[in-house]
C-alpha cells in the first residue's frame, strides 16, 4: 500500500508540475504581457489627453489674440490679391491728395535670406520659398508735401511695404506747392 501511495503522490506531483508548466505559466506570461499593454495604453492615453489640453489652451490663447492675428494676416497676406492691393494704394493716395497715374506689376520672386556667418566665413544664402517678394512700379502726380504724407501713410500701414527707389521729375523752375511727378518702385510681401 505504501508503494501505491508513493506512486500516487509522485503522479500527483507530476500532474501538478505539468499543470503549472503547461497551463498556469503560459497564462501568467500572457497576463504579464497584457499588463504591459495596459500600461502602454494608459501612458498613451495620458499623453494624448495632455496634448489635447495643450491644444485647447493654445486655441483659447489664439482666440484671445484674434485682433493681432487679423493684423498679421493683413501685413503678410497668404496670396497676393491685386484688386485689394490696388484698392489699398488708391485709398491711401486719395486720403493724402495724391493722384495715382499708373501702377505696373514687375515680378514675383522668393525671398532670399542670408544666414549670418561667423568671422572670416562667407555668408550663405538660403532661399525661402514660402515668402514672396512682389515688385511694383507706380507713377504719382502730387505736391511734395502730399507725396511725403503718402509715403508716411504707406510706412505706417499694417502691410509690409518697402520702397525700393523713388525718382522725381519736375520742371526746371520750381515754385512752392507746384505739382510734380514721382516714380516709386516698391516691394510688397506675401506668403
């Protein structure tokens, strides 16, 4: 009987070892893998929720700065709209007593930005294709003071406008308040 009991104990131990190795351990490893996946998903969820909270904060900040963004959009429009630009120039000219006699579009080119170089190095020119330089030439007829006011109004406008060159043609004998012809080459920026 003792041998039968010993064999039964050994068989039960073998069955227990068999069950542990083939049934319990695989489920334990599967459980550990699932725990890791759950931890990864929780971390991903936490990161996404923080990201969305940051986006919401940025959105609220942008909503609070809407006026400033409108000014930036006016300063550097996304597209060059010739009709609105012509209207803008004509409006500034009318407000300052200047007659805009002709406006000519010359060209559009990408803005070239010079990268600052260290001492002894030649500066690199990096071409930036997002910002466009648009060149215009127009002729104006006005008095000198009206022309000066016109340039001042262009300079103080929200749009980014740069006067490249100004030329004056007037009669040889000049009188105070006499009407003169001016030719201006300007650069207007757009995205």
